[in-house]
C-alpha cells in the first residue's frame, strides 16, 4: 500500500460457492463471490487520488475518515458444507483487519455495520468481527509473515495452516474457559507478526525466528455469554455486543505468576471451590512447564485434579501433566494418563502427546495410543487418528497402526476419516520405491497430505490479474525445511468459468532465489492490478519464465 496522507486498504473475499454483494458508504465494493477476490480501496485524501482517472476515483476511493457504513448481502449457492465465506478489510498501519466477516452455516444473510477507519490505528483499536454466532462469536488469528508457517488451534481443534498474510477463524468457543495455541516455525532471521483476537480481548505479538525448530505458545482466556451456550445476536445484528471477560492472557514464555514465587498461588488455585479459578491455576502451571520450569512439586495436586467435577479443569490438568511427563521423557506417566477412567482426560493427554512425536516408541512406551483408536470415547478416537496423521507426516513408520485407523474411520466423522486417509496415503508413498523426501513427498501429493504442508516455508508470493477473465493467478516460491528442495506453485483462478488450475514444479535453488528476488521488487505483491515492472514485464505472459520439473497438477471444476 502506498504511504501518505489518507486511508489505504485492501478488501479480500474468499467466497467459493457464494454470491456476494458488498457496499461501503453506499458504493459497490466490486465483490461478486464465486472465488477468491481482492481490491484496493482508499479515501479521497490519499496521495494516489490526484493520479487516478475519474472512473477509478469513483470505484476505488470509497472510504472516509471516521465511521464507514458497510453492508453485505450473501447467499450460499453450493451444498458443500466445507465451503465458507470470509470477507476482510485491512488498512495500512493497522495490526489486524478493521472488519472481518466469517460465515459457514448460514444459507443467506444480510449485514449492516458501522466501522471506524482512520489513517493510523487509534489507541485501543479492536476489529469488528462477526460470525454466524454474532459479533465476537469466535476468535481469529491474523498473520503477517514470510518464510514462516503458523497453525492456530482453539480448545484442541486446529485451524488451517497459514504461510502468508491472512486470517484463520476459530469458532469453537466454549461458554467459559478457552485455550488458544499457536504452533509456528520459520526461516532463521525472519520476523513473525501476529494479532490474536478473542471476545473482548486482543493481543499483538512479534516473534523473531531464531532457528527452524517448531515452537508452541498457549494463551488462556474465559468468556461469559459467548459461544454455543450464549444467545448471541445473528450476523445481521452487528451493533450488538457479546458479553465477555478476560482472564489469564499471558503467553507461554512470559511471566505469569507460576514462576518467580507464584507456585504456591497456583497450587492454592487448584484447590479453590470455584471451577474457573481451578482452571486458571492449571493454566499457570502449564505456562511454567512450557518455560522449562520443574513443576514436580505440583504433580500430586494435578493428578488429584484429573477427577475434578469440572471438565475444563480436569482436562487442563491432563494437558499439564502430559507436557510435564513428555518433557522429562517419563512415558510411563503418559501411559497412566492414557489409561485413566475418564475418556476426556485420555483425549487431552493424547492431544498434548502429539508435541513429542518421534521421541518415544509408540508400541512399547505408550501402547495406550494404539488402544485409543478403538476406544469407546469418540473424542479420544479422533485424537488418536490425528496423532497418527501427524506421526506419518513427520516421517514415522505407522504400518502397525493402519488396521486400527481403518476401524476408527468406519465409525468416525469426516475429520477422523480424513486423518486416517492422510496417514494411509503418506505411509503408502513412504513404502513406495524411490527417494522421496519423507516430509514433502517431493510435492507429488501437492502441499499435503495432512500436516506435511507444515514443512513448507514461503520465500515469496505474487498475485496478478489474468487477461482471459476477471480472475487472477497466484505464484508462490516455497522451500521444504526438511530436504531443502525448492518449488514454484502456480494457481490460476478463472472466475468466468468457475474453475482453477494448480501446478507445482521443482526448481533449482538459484532459480528459486532469483524468482523470489523478482517478486520482492514489487511494492504491492498481493495487489492483482499492480502496474509495476514485475507485474507488467516479468509476468507479462502471466507465467513465471522458468521451466522446472512438473511434480503435481490439479484442475478444480465447479
């Protein structure tokens, strides 16, 4: 975005399977739905106004200082339950979108909202965030990064992985206690910027990547009157506010009261008659163990908490104990958790055990993992399937678990079936002849399956409009962190014919670095209508001038 006086922003819309109409201050924002769309918008005070012809002024310079009236109408034309609508308005100088709408379950909807916009983010800025549950009816993570991979999860349920600028919405809020976790990795020296937005709470963090080791940070918060149990207003009533209260928002790695003399306080909280206080005490101990502190003094109290009448408190205790035992490689302690009488405790322990994959022998150290695949508890079976999906993607031989995964998939939901299938495919490819990388599979399955996508780091990305229709092409240079091979991914989104085409080519290190350097010369690489030399000359034919070896191709037709 250009720098100068006035407001500059980008509207992005992910609307496959939807028809969309959006107006800002009474003027059409140019969205139609049916694919991935983007547009730049400004206020008349912006320095580009004087250079723009009258038609462009009328179309793009539609923002104003102060309150902007936004209206959205949408209808879901597709019956595909996995498709969703997401519209964001991002402004230059703001740490997160000023407006974010996310809908998955509604067949249609109408929204009207007033959104404050300024040339710079005001003190106390908070996005207008609307889901099917209403305003602040979920949480989301905004990511700004290159050569980094971020996977957020809420209450143990992972969202999608982002390797570029964007947002991940997490809508599985609990009406009380919640836990937001971030797993991230990247190229050494890169800077990762994140905005975490929860009901009544927002945190902006920056992390300097010191090495390529994957790291996890966890944040705890509590909501009241929000989530499944709340009577939240529908998306069309954006002026309402969801009631929420924030507690325990310290990330792992920062002082939180469990260390430096706060251990006694955490232990006392575990014995409180109030369930929220007991949950917060366990969260303080979790933050301590994630910082590498020894919490052996609290082991007996945490074991007692596994029988807490409050589900959230006992599950928090199970995750703390699993982190503690795993860090000390006390697999017998993990196995005791996996044999606990309560299924939710077993599931919580198995979820945390996923952080220690490859550090132990599943069959001899923790046989309870295999038993979990056929356990009567549904959530435990799901955690087991996801565990083996991760294990396979990280290079572990899981041939011994394939029959158990097959049985779990028979009675599992779509996520269990997906995890089992991903694990099976990865295992089959690993056993096939050849010298494929065990993480990226030489991209012969695209950027998957499963968590294999997390081994890729973006080097550079650029988006350009295409001449044959109103769509665009996205070129992305990536590198596998395991085998260090480089790939060029190209995706053509044809908005007129309703289909897309993806190809992934293996390219040499020098070619990848040269292409990435060219992309980075563009001042606005994600602006499809940019008129810079990179867009107009280097990509004049809409293709990157490099051959490479085709490893994967896919055509998506509606």
